[in-house]
C-alpha cells in the first residue's frame, strides 16, 4: 500500500511538472482542436465516420474505415510532420519564441486537416495515390492527427537533432515496410504521381474489398439522372448484408488457372493469358463465370451487391460521383478497341475502392433478370443480368442493366466474384499458383 501511494504521488508530481512546463501547449492544442472540429463539422464532416462507431485504432489502409478511427497507420506520419515543422520553423523563424512557433505549427496542421477534407484534395488523393476509396477524415481522426503532430513538435523541442533525425528516418522506413507508404511518398504522389511507385504500392493491396452492410437505394433516380432507363425504375430500398467482392475483374491469367485445374472450360474469342495476363477474361457464359467463382470458393455477386459496391449508399450516378466519364476514369467506347488491363484507372474507383465498375467489360451477376416495377416483377424470365458497361458501350452508369440469355458470350462480357462475410473465399494468390495472377 505504501509503495502504491508513493507511485501515485510520483505520477502526480510528474503530471504537475509537465502541466507547468507545457500548460501553454495544452491550451494551444485544445484551441486548435476546437477550431478544427467546428470548421469540419460545418463542412458536413462526421465526427466518428459514416457508421458512427468509435474505435481507437484501424490498421487497414485499404478499407473504408481508414482515416475514420482515432488512430491509424498514418498517425506516425503526423508525428514526423511535427518534427519537420519544428525544424523548418526553427530555420525560418529562429527569433520567434518556441511557443509562437508551436502555434504556427498548429495553424499549419489544422489548415491542412481542413483542406484535406475538401473535394479538391479528396479527389486528388483518389486520382494520384493509393487511397482509392478515400472519402476524407472523420473529425475525430483530424483531431488525432493534430495531437500527433503536436507530440512530434514537442519531441523535437526536447531532444537533440540527432535523435529527431533518427526518429524521422525510423518512422518513415517503418511505414514504408508496413504499408508501402509514408509522408515522403505521400507528398511525392500528391505533387507529381509516379506510375512505378503507384504500381509498387498497389501490389500490396488485398485482392478483395469488404463492403459493409447497408441500405442501398437501388435503381435510378430520374430527378438526379436524366438517363434513367425504364428497367432501372423505380428506385427502391434494399438492405444489403456485408460481403466481399473482387477489387478488379477476373483476369485471363486467373481464368487460365481454373482451366489448367480442369474446373473450367476455355472461353471463346481473344483468350491469350500469356500475352495479356492482366486483361479481363471475356467470351464466357453466365454458367462459366459461376463455375469459376465456385472454384475459387466464392460466387457471383448479386445484382444488389454489385450496385452497392459500385456506388455506395449516396445515390451517385457513377462509381466516382456524378461527373460524366472520361478515359482517365472508365474504359468506354472512345478509349480503345479492346478491353484494357484491370486496375489501370484508379481515378474511377468506387467509394469502397473497387475498380473497373464502369466500362472495360460488362459483368455477369447472379440474379435472373426481374423488373423493378411491381406490376411486372412477377413475370418469369430466363435472362440473367450484366452490369457496368464495356469498352464498346456508350453507357457506364452504375444503375444501367443489361438483360442477356445465360448462354450468351461475347468479347465485352466478363465478371468478378464475391462471397458472404461469414465465408472466406480462396485468395487470388492461390489462383496464381495454378497459373493466375
């Protein structure tokens, strides 16, 4: 009991010493947090992220929860930023007291956190970096970043230059090895994207994307989209359980692995897995697509799952928003005479970071074709649905539907696989061992 009391007393004394020495810093940080939180809330940012769930940590940089929780894999980069702010302000404003330099660092960090949540920077991240599904930070995450920067600044203030340099190098190397990204690469990719860096970073992404459960407004809203087709209406709510879906379309090399294993029959048309391993496989019937997905341990996505993965829950027209497609976002009718390699257009990523949901090839889904109109919904149909548009199509809207006979096969029809969250499909890495990518 005596030792416990002594420990509590020592802890209290150290806390008082810290408060006495850095009380000014605590006050400045609280003011910066309050100002940033107020401005971001006024911008419509959510305090805890879209799902309103609190968590101390999320380490998945590819998931939608990245930059939504209290801390994440990028928190260390803000500590690095604080150390760099101290060094730069010491060089540029040596005559200013350290307290004023700290306030300047807080203003810089808070300003960046606010700017980072603007459409300009959000879109720049999605177009130029590996943050394909980035939708801005939660208010809580922005505040945490400010605290991390403050810790880095105060660390540099207390430590010698060698210790600060060693800390920066160590954290940058650690982040590079851990998530293939750090502050240095982040700045480089924002200012002048390098394809080789993006390719190396993207190689670390998981082959599937987790789509959380949610309520989908399925179908087209004619007040928002003037091109609504008759079979895309009426828009109606659908509760979609959580699921996984392939980040990109099944490639020729993926499918070749299934053929080599004797589980799939060869497709028709331009099938050259050695010459074009990263092109989507085409010329497959609905049944061939279904059998491939079963071979991987998955299934074809339902039509509602496909649309949820493509456009999320905010009713956007295209995976990236409401802006018409360009060749930087979707491989459509005027972008090339044949399918393109998968994953080549990160600017066209869906809200969850799923790629090629618009253009390139139409994609088979599980469901039989049914009309949304209740007056016609009961009519039987032997047709299946393909979604997404293709390289020779004029449309790439996320609600567009293509009704086809399941035996149909053509150069513009491909697919991707999905699975329920309670079921873990065979990874694409296992497909590679059989000849895939």
